[in-house]
C-alpha cells in the first residue's frame, strides 16, 4: 500500500502576503535592483527601504515496500509588492544593504537544505522536517534583526561592510546546498 502526503509551508519575513503574491527566487547572477521594489513606502517609519524576503519549504512523503521516501524543495524568495523604497533617498549602498537581507534568507535556505538532506527518514519525518524548518526560520529572523541592529539599518558603515563580508563568506561555506 502506498501512502503519499504532500505538504507546503510558505514562510514570509514578518507577516502574511496576499494570495496573488508575486515572488522572485534568489539568484546569485541576478542581484536586486530598485525596479524590483514595487510596494508603497510605509509612512510611519523613516527607513529608506524595506525588503520582504523569506524561505519556503514544500515536501512530499511516500511509503512503499516498508520504506519512507522524502522529497523536498526549499526556496529563498523576495516579495516585490511587499518591498519598497524611497527614490529620493535611495543609493547603491542602501540597495546592497537590502540585497544582504535577501542573501540572509538564501543563507538560511541553504542551511535548511543541508539539515533536511541529513534527516533520518522515518515515520517521524514530517514532525522532524517541520521542527527543523521552525528552528532555521527563527535563526533567519534573528539574524535579520541582528544585521539591522548591528549596522543601525546601514548607518554604521564599518559594521555594515563586516556583515556583508560575513554573509558572503557563509554563502560560500554553504555553496554545496544552493
């Protein structure tokens, strides 16, 4: 008897996205441009830009001949309609700050792929995969906040550049899981 269970868990940066969400997958050969930011600036804050990015996990679990099969897809996405900038204050420096937010999401997508590839596929695989996802997602959110806090939202140039170098190094370290 074959049992097939398909689950999809979309995850966003901090809040849900509308059903008609437009998304762009992370691609090292295609960095963000200001034209990717299609949202409306939030009037209540004084930030120059805001990137809405996150990771998503979908997987299928099958059972056949006494053996569980686990297939998954992990993506790092940028959501243009929920991302915005103020053209009068925008610069290449700020765009690189926003790209680093997207890169942090990609880093955590790679970390999740690695952990899922190492996962023991048993009858508990769904719970195990969901737990890993939750842990990595929390790490991603925490890192996004630390990046903004440490760099004071890009205002502390030296710390900003240290973060960019660190994220680039981490992406390289997890290159096998892109």
